[in-house]
C-alpha cells in the first residue's frame, strides 16, 4: 500500500512538474479597458484602450488581451483564471458615475488578493490612474486621493532609503537608477494622487505598501510616485513610462532621450518578468486566439485627441462570448490522475 501511495505521489509530481517551478515564457497580460471619457471628440465604440500600453507590454515579450470592463462576472472570472497578470492603465474615469467600471475594478482587486494569498502568483501593475485605483481599493475609499498640480510635468524621482532593496529596483542597473534620480525623465500627467501624509494616516496603506519614490508637484506639494506591496506582486507608479517610446504630442513634456527609454524599458521588463512567474494557462487555443488584442485594429487619433493610436471596442455589436465550455473545466490532468489511480488500486 505504501509503495502504491509513493508511486502515485511521484506520478503526481511528474505530471505537475511544470506547475511547481517553471518559468512561463509565454505570459499573457490583461489590460483593463475604460469607458470613453466625455472629453474625447471621437467615439468608435463604448470602451477604449490606448495602444501605447499594449506596445509597452509587447516590447517586453508578452501578449495582451483587453479586459472589456463591462463584461459579466462569469466572463471576467474566466479570463482572470487564464491570464498571467493585469495592467490598470492611466486615463480619465469619473468614479462617481462609472459604477460598472468600479465593480470590475473591485472584482480584479478581490481576485488578485485572494489568489496571491493562496500561493497562486498573479501580478498587478497600475500606471497613473492605475496607482490611484490600487490605493483606493486597498484603503476602500476614493477619499485617500487629493488634488495635485502635476500635469505635463517631467521630473527626476526622489527615492526613499529602502527603494534599493525593493522588488522593483533591487536589480535595476546603476546607470538607470542614476538617470531616474537626476534626469527629468518621469512624465507626470495627473491631477490626483496620494500624499505621504494621507499614506501614513491609513494603516491599511502603510501596513500593505512600501513607498519607493516621491515628488513635489508644481506647487510644492508632495505626492507618492512609486510603491509596491510588501507581500504581494502588486506595483503602482504615478508617472507614464510608456510615453517615452510611444507618445509624441509635441506640446507634452515627455522626455524621449536614450536614458528615458532605457528606464521605461526597465519598468516594462520588470513587470513582464513578474508575470512569467504565473502559471495560469488558457484552456483552449481557440478562446485565446479570439481574445488577443490582434483581433482589433487601433485607430490613428492624433488629430482628434493628441494620442497617436487608440483601440476602440463596441460591446453592443461584437461577440464577446467568453467561450466557456464545460468540457474544458475538467482538466486533462485530473483525468490522467484519476485514470492512474484506478489502474493502481483496482487492477
Ligand atoms: C455600436 O454598435 C451598434 C450596433 O451595431 C451601433 O448601432 C452603434 O452605432 C455602435 N456605436 C458606436 C459608437 O460606434
Ligand atoms: C458581479 O460581482 C459584483 C462584485 O462582486 C457584485 O456586486 C454583482 O452583484 C455581481 N453581478 C452579478 C450579476 O452577479
Ligand atoms: C525632491 O525632494 C526635495 C526635498 O523635499 C524637493 O525640494 C524637490 O522638489 C523634490 N524633487 C522633485 C523633482 O520632486
Ligand atoms: C508642457 O510642458 C512643456 C515643457 O515644460 C511645455 O513646453 C509645453 O508648452 C507644455 N504643454 C502644455 C500643453 O502646456
Ligand atoms: C527577470 O527574471 C530573470 C529570471 O528570474 C532574472 O534573472 C532577471 O534579473 C529578471 N529581470 C528583471 C528586470 O527583473
């Protein structure tokens, strides 16, 4: 009997070897779409995603699928289980009004915390609005955000003392740390943010995050620029690394220098590297192929909104069926294990 059990155990290990320690070199990252803000003069649908975020992720060796924010709960959960991480992009969302968007944010947050607590490594990254969302979700209130005068503002970072032991920066080459510290290469474009005072008055924030960098806005008020969760692979950044390579509005202060591009590429590499530690897999190639961003074409919108390329999604005329299929829910591995079990015990 003991022999049979240990044989079974080795077979189980063998079958699951790829799940135990493998690096996933084909990560797929979900980027959350947003409702189209009223300030946009073009509307080719009801959801959008700036192509700069897609290219930023692709440049580091991952594929992207859009997470359409107004999908039903089952479709969302079905996607979360199969992707390797989520990026919350910058943008302009009115939290008072977009209740469906806020519901989806809440589901993402609950999912990220729950699976990471259970040892399922699942990274989350928020840029600009994404940082504001992550801190509000953790504090359970949007009241932690305050006004800042930090639009069109490209500056160097002020690092905290523990920044260089952090997950994001401990392996960062010294030339990149050097230029982040002294060159005005981090492009800020936000009118909200998290102040260090608010941060230190919310235990839910200071017990959860480490602050790695901060800045003064144009009026001299301090905001947090970079933070990471102490325990989980959750990262939040207030500036726009993707702009150095992919955003060219001539009236923006974005820095396109070699050093700015290196620093941006480092951030993309770091996050995609994190998602390589996630072993989620698509159950079904057909569903993967029809979910990938390649199914959509970005539109050249520079003339209208001073953003080069935008993906639009019209959820009222597209088949956003999530392809959930009961046969795929019962994994092939489970079948193999049960089959071997039956052979060993009932031969
Ligand atoms: C979205 O698709 C519906 C149905 O085809 C169409 O009536 C509507 O005009 C489209 N909306 C936009 C903004 O393109
Ligand atoms: C979807 O999930 C949200 C958040 O968990 C919940 O508030 C909402 O009632 C759910 N909607 C449906 C239709 O089940
Ligand atoms: C860095 O911190 C110093 C001291 O608080 C402040 O005067 C300076 O403006 C900050 N630099 C930037 C770029 O935010
Ligand atoms: C943005 O900042 C740059 C550099 O400071 C400046 O030249 C440009 O006029 C600003 N753009 C706007 C729209 O204010
Ligand atoms: C990416 O992961 C590899 C393998 O784990 C590691 O050697 C490398 O330092 C990581 N790079 C970054 C930028 O995190």
